[in-house]
C-alpha cells in the first residue's frame, strides 16, 4: 500500500509540473539522472558505493545548424563520519559547452561538498545538505562574428571593425549553488528507495555578459527533483525520475521511467542489468533511453525526438546523448559496503 501511495504522489507531482511550458537558460541533459550535481549539489553521494564517476556527452541539432556540443563530468567520494551513521561526500563537477557559428564556449569547474545526516537507526533515511561553488569561463571566437557595421554598400568587408565595444573575447566569474534532499528506503525489507530534493543555482547572481554589465546578471535557477526506485521481484525493478527547473521567465519539465532486468544466476550480483524506457521534456522532445550495467560500469544512450515548434525544420531530429558511469567500493574499514545504513538511490 505504501509503495502504491508513493507512486501516486510522484505521478501527481509530475502531472502538475508537466502543465508548465518547457524552456531553460542553462545547459541541460536528457540523461539528467547521470549528472546529479547539475540538478542539486545535495544529490552528491546518494548511491550505493564509495566512489562514483559519471560522464555525459550531448550533440544537439546537428541536422540543421551548428550543433550544441555539451559534455559533463562529475566525480564523488563518500565516507562515513566517525562511528555514526552520518556520511560526508566531496565531489567535483566539470562542464564544457560549445554552441553556434561563433563558438560560444562555456567551461565550468565546480567543487562540491555534501553532508548526509541520518534520521533513523533502523533503516536508511537521510537529510542531505550540499554546496557547490567554483569558476566559470566563457569565450567566443570574434573572428567568426559578422555585424551590420561590416556591410558597406551591401558588401561584406572583413577589414572593417565589427562595432562591438566589449574589450575581451573571454571572461570568468565565480558561481555558487546549494541544495537539500531527503532520501529513504521503504517497502518489504526496505528494498525500495525514493528521494526528493530542491536545489538553487547562481546563488550570487554573477554577470553573464561580455560587456560585463551588472544588468546581465544570471537569474537564479530552482530545480525540484524526485525519484522512486521499486522492485517488482528479485530480478526486475522500475525507476521513475523527474525534474522541474525554473530560471527567470523560463521553465523546463522532464520526467520518465526506466524498466530494468537483471541477467545472471545471482540477483544480488547480476552479470548484467538491462534497462529501457523513455522520458519527455514537455513541449520539446520525446527521449527513448537504453542502458546496460556491467558492474561497476554502466553505459546509456538516448536520442531526442524533437516535438517542439522546430520539428518541421529539424525533421524531428534533436540530439544524441551518451553516458558512461562507474560506481565502486574502496577496500577500507567501515566502507559503505559494510554499513547497514547509507544514503543511496
């Protein structure tokens, strides 16, 4: 009964979020579940293991324009705090994004810290609070920009100045994010897991302009995330995840489900786990996903089928994404392998 209630709550939440129009300013991924720190820094360390590394690469709209190429890499190390059931996670989030003819390039390097406070002594139930901050650099290839100022008598003259007043084709700024999340196990023998979190990005409202204008400060971005992972039997389970993001006047909703099946004689240590499903970025794309786990590695591939107003121009083609992840244990005393309780999803 509890499992059914939790599923109904999640579906209702997703339905309410889906009522909004989708759009966003920051770089985003269809496999958002493979880039947890970009969702919320308090999601660092919520996995079964001591160390996790994830990489996602996205190539978008290559069918009809200069593609957006985006790559994300995050690594996290989780360790118990003393002899308590609490944990501390340190991590690093890196992002690379290149877009358009002028090659607008964004590079981010953001260290993260997350503390997981145990709320129960009889099962896994944690409140996590995370903080992430670091340096962001943006640059542009000014030689590839053409302006009205360079067209003389209807003819383009590259020797004429472009008329723009910004001094440097690159600039840097400090950026910060914070968040909180709750995760717990539930159901028969606590085999199921769920989490809910809220993150807030661009806490310091940095200026996002080559002209370094204070009026061009980045809007803060709120991300509400949730997920449920529940077993159907010893060999199969469903995972539902959803994100709702709002940044200034723009918002985005993405939600979906993966069905997973374990292959092998031992369901506690399967040879492989195959997963398939689909996600929907409301008003933008339908996203089929395939994933294979071969412990401790996992590889996933997805493709955005464009359903937005651009679908005629793009012929339905959006972006392909590939992710690779590693989750492992360290051979040390009191690792999360040996802990009865630990934050996980």
